């Protein structure tokens, strides 16, 4: 909007107040050349309520039956079936032994090579045997972090190791803590191998020392889908 002199009709800018020709006070007039641009509606601009973007794809992820909210303080899982736990541990033990056979055989071969004075063959077979023997050890430590918190033995007998902090299946890091502590407990002279089984039998929840260190628990798979138990 510009200013105009009411006497000589000279047009001035909006910041000029008086006419330089006759000193008259300027009055505001509409500029006929000034056009107001129409504002186009932006369908993607949200004003007030949210608008749907027709190009935005909304994907619905399938529900994961193993993804559950954290367990409530007044909620608990029943103790897993002890017979199934024993059979699951037996299967996992057989798998460990099967995986240990190649490494053990290679180390035995390295021993005989050393006895025969074949130094180069002894070193090569010894290193290879050590690498092979790490496979069953790794399985023993992280087996409860496979799949949905199930070693092969536990999966066969429908058991799950649950992380009680998140109420989700045990992962490999939790499995490492859980089983490493149990192995260290077994190294205690004389009574070491009896501590964990006795705790499993004697405690109401069947949580061994390794479970308490990792805050995990072995449960029946069916109870994971029906966890509305209260104290």
C-alpha cells in the first residue's frame, strides 16, 4: 500500500508522510498493481487434526507371539516340568559330545604326531583341534539364546528360557551369563556338580544360580502364552 498526495496526486512510498511539492500530508491509497496471491492448499500440511498422506504407506507388522510386555511385579510363571528339563539337558549334553568328537580326535592325533616326532604336523593339528573344540564350548554357553530362547533340547520338550527383566525370550548374552555361572559353580571341588541340581529341585521357581545371575527362568512354553498368574 502506497501514500498519495491529495493535491497533486503524486504517489510516494509507504514510509513518506508529506508531499515534497506542496507539503500536504499524504494519505494511504491501494496500489492497483499490487496483487494478492492466492494461497494454495497443501494436502500434506497438517493443521489442527492430522491429515492422511495418500503416498505414505502404512505397514502393519504381524504380531510376534514371543514379544510381550515386561512381567508385572505381582506376576509369576509356574515352575517348569522337571522331567522335561532333565531330558532337554540330556539332549543338549549329547549334542555337546557330538560336537566335541572332531576336536577331540584331532587333538589325539596331534598327541600321537608329537610322540612320533613330527613337529610341524603336531602344531598344525593341535591348532586345528583347539579351534574345533571351541565349537561345542560355544554351543554350551549360548544354546539358550537360539531361536526363541530355546536350545535344541529345550525346543524338543517345549521349554523356554525367559528374560524376566523384559519378559522376552533369552538372548545369547543372557544365555552366556546364565551358563557360564553354572559352569563355574560346577568347578567347585566335590559338591560343585550338585549345587545347581539341588537348587532347581528345592526352589519354588526352579531357578538355579545361573538363572539368578542373568535374571532368567526356565518355563513351559505353554505358560508363556498364558502368563496371567498372580501371587
